[in-house]
C-alpha cells in the first residue's frame, strides 16, 4: 500500500505551539500542543507574554518560539507521528508580532547543526530579544504620526486596509527605530512570527505572506506589495529589512537537513508560506466565497469573511488580502464585549445559569417591544466606547428602565445588530454564517443571529480552526506546486466534512430587525458621542 501523503499545520498562538496533521482526504490524523507557560517555564511568561510595568508594553521572548519547535517536534517523533510522510508544512502565527534578526542570523540559519538544539544555536541572532506582540498598546504616538504623514486615518485605511492600530507591526517598528536606534541599525531582517518560524524550517529568511503582511499598516492591499509611502513614514531602509512579500500559497523553501536528520521528515518536504491566525481560521472554515462569513463567539466576538470588493474604514475593522485567493480580500471586525459581558448579565439576572437565562429570553418577543440596549462591560473598540456602562432606550428613543427579561433580550439583540451594522459598513454581506467559539452552543443567541442577518447559521466539526487552516493551506500550496499554477482553494478542500446547519431565519423576526437597524445605528451614535473618545 502506498502511504498517504500528510500535511502538517503548525499554529504558534499567543499561548502555545500546536501541530495538526491531515491526510489527503482532509481527515485530522494527529494533533499535539504545547503550552509556553507550562512547558517552557524558564521563559517566565504569563499567557505566553510578558506584561511590562507601563501597563501598555507587551512582549514575548523570541527564543521561546525557537525552543518550542524542538520541544514539539521531539514529542511528535517520540509519539510516532508519521513525520516521514509529511509532504508539506504550513503554519499560523499570532498576528502583528515582530522578530528582529541581526546580521549573524542568516548564516546561523543556513548552517544548523543537528548535534545542537535550535535554542543553543539561535540564542544570539536577535537584535531585539523581546518581540512586541499584538497585545502591546504602547505606540499611540507612532500611530498618530503615521496618520498625519499619510493624510489621515481614512487614507491609511484605504492604503493599508486598516487605520493605524497600536499593535500593527509598522507602528511597533517606528517605536523601536525611535527608542532603540542601535538595535534598529543592527537589524538585518524584521520578520513576523508567521515568517520567522518557516525561516527556521528552511534554514534561511522566509518571506512574509501577503495576508499576514496586511496586518502591519505597511502593505498596499490593492497591489499586494509594500506601500512606499507607509514604509517611508515608518523608518529608514525598510524594504531591505522586510524582504519580499509572497502570495500565501507560495512554497518558500524545502525543509532544512536539521529537521530530517533529527526528526525523520523527508528531505524534500515543502514549506508553504505561513500566515496569521485569523487568515488561517478563514482557510480552516473554508470561507472562500464572498458571502460566507464566520462569527467567532469568545472573550471577544469576531466577525470575518471573504469579499471581492473591500470597503476599508477608519471607523471599524480590518481588510487583509485573502490567504486563499490572491485577488480577493478578507474582512475582520473585533468586538471586545463578547462572552464576559454575556456572563455578567447572566450572573446579574439568571443566578449564573444559562438554562434560566434561556428560559427568560423566551419570555420576550423578537424586537423587545422596541427596546434597545448597549452593554459595555469593558472599553469597546467597535465602535469606540471608552467608558464602560449600560445605556437603555425605550421605543421612543428615550432612556428607559428594563425588566431582567428585557435586559437579557436587549443584550443579545444589541450584540447581533452591532455585528450586522459594522460588518455591513466594511462590505460584509453574509449569505450564510458559520458560528464558532464557546458561545456558539447557545441556541438562543444563534437564533437571534440568524434572524438579525436573515441567513442560516452553521457550525463546524472542529473549533480549532487556525491550526486546521494551516494544514489545509499546506495541502493547497503543495497542490499549486504540483500543478505549476494556482489551484482554487475550494478544489483543494472539497473533501472536507460538511458544516451542520443549526438555525434557519424566521422571516417575521428578520423584518422586525431590519426595521430596527437604523434606530440602533443612531442610538449607537448617541452612546458613542457621550462615552467615546
Ligand atoms: C488580530 C489580533 C489577534 C491576534 C491573536 O488583529 O490582534 O487576533 O492575531 O493571535
């Protein structure tokens, strides 16, 4: 019997490193994860990060990601994972984090010695040892400077897909250039987490892929290449330090001898460009058609999906180049008030019980008699609402008091109306919704979501979509290489298990929500102008 080819997805999230292996039928045949805090305690991280005293700066030690690779591959080898059958590897990295490599790095990478660990060999290749990551909020001054240089927040959004955000890599680069010019001068290459890991795998600098590159405020999302004006406004000599940008399905090299000798991979194993975790989740949920969107219900709620015509906005959301279709785009919006806010209202009114909560939800009708509420438990980013608090309005748009049952419905309806409003503003028009994340088992919330958007809601078999998406993209890149040209992603993943429908919209309820949306939008404006910046 000819052994099936396998495809490995490596997911470097904030908390840990995970491997997912699929076969040619897209079945998951192996998974293993390590946790940075627990399995690499010498790096002293909390949640995979170091929070600094200023309350704004957040970093992670770059060497920890290096040590994690040997640890995970060693465990996989010892467990008998069929590494010799892996035909291609791709991966996923937490977005926006940067890895700073000095002038020694390329020769160390090119000469990896199998008799020593990666950690021992790479310990002195970093010009900045502590990598800024996505949780960092310390670059407001650099964000303002970028927006001034490029003609305002909307101009930055139109060029790079997002207004200037503190965590976006370009603004982090500007800060390091200004505050640590010696380290900047010693830097030969600035990688993203998603281009650093494959650099180790191929023993040389791997390029940044166009989709994760869109999370930097440096890339022109229309041309798919660096935006000269943004680079110039950020720091000197950036083109050389960043290297080229490639499509996400590109093969970036073959696996270095270190990995075949030490772990038993085949020598010609292909390495496909890694990308960010959110782009990989889009791939893992196979959202390749305009109109297929995912709503991830977690600590934060995130709405994302593919689209052909992006509408970048300074007000909300991000546009990235698609990780599965080089000509298309991915839109993403993050809402800070997700599960913790839902739990806060559950604890206030339903004694901490979801069962009681759902029973109370059923006692009111869709539209809640015209009542609309805004439940801000922590500062919100979509839209910007700085001061936490609850604002309740009656059908006459005047401040009102709600019963517990009305509160419960107003929270769910408000969250879904907000998603619909803001997703629509950046061009997301759903045809169907895939719900993921912890709260996707909440039938009451899912039904309201279906009714507000007017489309069916489905759920996926596996919730860990970034790691799975990386494995799918490994297969996709491999098929493109074999075909000497682009293979539609949908063809590459056509054998994947179907999604399960969990809600159908109720047309009457949908009509109620459509009528409510303009009122919701104008009341939101009132709340923003009272409690925003
Ligand atoms: C996206 C973002 C986070 C990280 C988490 O813009 O900052 O979702 O990608 O890993």
